[in-house]
């Protein structure tokens, strides 16, 4: 048996039979290198095996799952609020589309100011109502609804708002300017 074979025995941790362990003991008495190796290894080995078998803290998995659910719920709430934001933006666009064309046709500046204030107050009341409906909606609709559906809803609402805005606000002006250009 040579020196490196004893080193291998020391480091592999495999079970030695009686004859082998006797041979190792004999070698250790005559070889300071292997004695040092055995000492170092006997100190290091428990640390290594302990660090590879560390169990997670109790309840770790459950906490992780809870956190995940919480994060998902927060994300979904954020998206729902964004969706409501689109609704409000749509309402605002509708308001502007209604109010601005009226400004020219109203008789006096005072009258138009009154009308704007009145319209603004009624729109604010509408928004308050919308918020209330939003809360009912939020508390009744389960958060199970996938995020993708919210995104699709919000996106299509936004697109429709754009089309709506364009048709109410821009299209008549375009037609008018065309008619004026070709009487
Ligand atoms: Zn040796």
C-alpha cells in the first residue's frame, strides 16, 4: 500500500474492514502527513455534512406560499385600480367631448361658466358613484380572475375609448373641414 491510497481512504469516508483499518492505523503512526490530514478532516467533515443538510426554518414553505399569495393579490389589486383608472379616463374624455363643443354655442361667458361648473359637479358625482361601484366590484369579484383577462379588458376598453374619442371629437371636425374645403 502506498501513501496516496491511505489518503483516499481517509477522505472517501468509506467503511474499512478490520484488516484495512489496522493497516491505516499502522500507516498513521509512521506518516505525519496522513495524521494531519485525518485530524483536519475529522474537524471539517461534520461542518460540511451539516451545511449540506440544513433544514429550512419551521413553517418556511407555508410563509413562502403566503407571501406569494399576498404578492399576487397586491398585483391583481394594482391592475384592477389601473382598469378603473382607464374607466375614469374614459369618463373624462366623454366629459371633454361633451363640454368643449358646447362652449361656442352658449350665449354668454357667464352662462357657459355656469354650465361648465354644473357639468363638472355632476361628473364628480358620477365619479364618486363609479368609485362606490368599483369598491363593490372589487369586493365581490374574486381575485381568482386571471391577470391576463384584466389586461385584455383594460386594453380593449382603452382602445375603444380612443376610437370613441376620435369618432366623437375628431371625425366631425375632419368632415366639417373637408366640406368647407369643397363646398
Ligand atoms: Zn501517509
